[in-house]
């Protein structure tokens, strides 16, 4: 009976210590929040990339239509359509990747300058955190103004 009480007491004590340590660690966190969509759409190169993406999608749609018009089998038509959709998505990812890299670098630059240890999507945070959205947008504009 005594060993059970000791075990329970040790478990409670360990939980208490872990809670205190986690609380102290969390208190040291400086949290930033950001609106990723706003930053993306304010990226200086976003309009140019959107036009490129639209051109790729249109080209893939035309290729799909031409190939589908020549095909009789509905299953093959569906395969052609899906293949062209996948090709368009891959091209879009390639075109967008440099923008995401720029944004990531800008977020890291601002976070470091402000001493932030964590940056979260503002939509996922109920309250609190320092909003760095506009700072990140300004950092991107500064980079591309040269």
C-alpha cells in the first residue's frame, strides 16, 4: 500500500514539475502571427506568376482537348484529362516555388529582427501573438525594389 502511494506521489510530482518547466519554456516563447494569403498576394512578383500559371493551364487544357478529341475510349479520355491536370499542377508548383522561398526568407528575417521564436498562421491563433504580416510584405517589397 505504501509503495502505491509513493508511486502516485512521484507521478503527481513529476507531472507538476513537467507542467512548471513547460510553463517556463512557454513563457520564454515570443510568438508572431502572419496572414500567409495576404503576404502571397502582395508579393511583388505574384501578378507575373499568376499570368504564367494561367498560360500553362490554358496550354494544358488545349493539349488535353486536342488529345481527347482524337480518342474514342472514354477511359483513355479520362486518363488524358487527369494527366494534363497533373502536368499543369506540377508546372504551377514550379512557378510558385520561388515565391514561397522569398516569403519564407522574409518571415525568417523579420522574426529574427523582432526576436520571435515562433511564427504561426494568424487563422490558427485565437488570440495573442505579434502580427508581422505587414512587416513581411514590406521586406518583400524592399527586396524587389532594387
